[in-house]
């Protein structure tokens, strides 16, 4: 069971107890830990991860306080229940940050890269841009309450933003401030299995199920300005569509 938690990253400045808490959250979300599963003892976890029992106790205590784990006197620590799945409506355009805030979760991002350049031939075809058109590219990991939820790769027509540095927490907020927030989008979804690299970025086992979402965002005038490819973890995200005749 210990292998499902991963390893601590000695190069990560995040406190060890927070890294362990993040591992436990990922194990809960991926069903590696199921309702009423028993956690290894604090001593076993401390020896396996090379930390003190106090560090383990602090990480577990945070999840006990949230009701995700519960302690039984004389028996140990157990999983209290499943991590709630997040439902994403496909009938309304909204950003990741807006979706999480609407559900009472705290969104944040870790940047993998920001870059500028010219459109690739594939981007030019998909976005209807002329060769040589400048674009901004944004690659980040999206979190909800410190649980990694998705990988996001966005290409934006550079003329729609004042500069690459205007994008911080929310891409759509930056586009809105520039007067170019998409008002219509086309999305394509398909099921995938995460490869080694993407699984590692999300703290999941290789081959874990995911959802690949390709989005093309258009302004009110019909101009295509956004091409985003996102990889959502399949164990915590549901896409919901309302249909009518």
C-alpha cells in the first residue's frame, strides 16, 4: 500500500507534512485508498518516508479534521469515505478557477512553462491564423484545494493580451480584462490513459484513466483566439451536459 503514496521530493521546498498530505489526498481521489481501508501505522509510514512520526501525525491530522480520515482508538486510522467528484457542466463557458470557486474549493496553478513564439503549422490550421502570427503558450498544473486536478496547455493569439505576464491565476480573467474573453467554445472529449510523464505531474499511477478535452474558444465576433488541450483526472471529474428536444 505504501507504494501508492509516492515518494517525497527532497528538492521541493514544501514542508514534508504538506507533501505527505498531498500524497494521501491523491491516493483518496484515485481510489487507491477506499472507504474503511486502514492506513499503515504512523511508525511504518515514518520509516517508509524517512520522516518523524510527528510529521506523519500532522499530515494525517489535517485530513481527519476535514472528515476524510477517522481515527479509531486502539485500532488505527481509516478512510472515512470517497472524495467528492466534481461535476463540470458543458453547457456554459467557464474557467477552471470559476468552476472550483463555485464549488467552494480553492483553485491555484503551478506553472510548467510560459512562452511566446509563432504559430506552428498545426496551430495555424486549427486556429485559422496566418503563418508567422505571434502566439502565447501557457502550460500549467491546475489544483483544487491542493489536489492536482488537471494539466492544461493553452495557445492564445498574442494580439488578444497586452503581454504574456498579464496571465496569472486565471487566463479567462486576463482575456476578459483585455476585452477578448471567449463567449462560445467547441469542445471534444475522449477517454485516455495517462502516460508516465503526465501521471507523475498529477501524482497518479501511470495508466490511470483521464479525460482529454480539446477546446476552441471564440469571441463574440466569431474570432477564434484560444486553443486549449486539457488532461483531467478521470477519478474526480464528471462532465455533465443538459439535453433537450
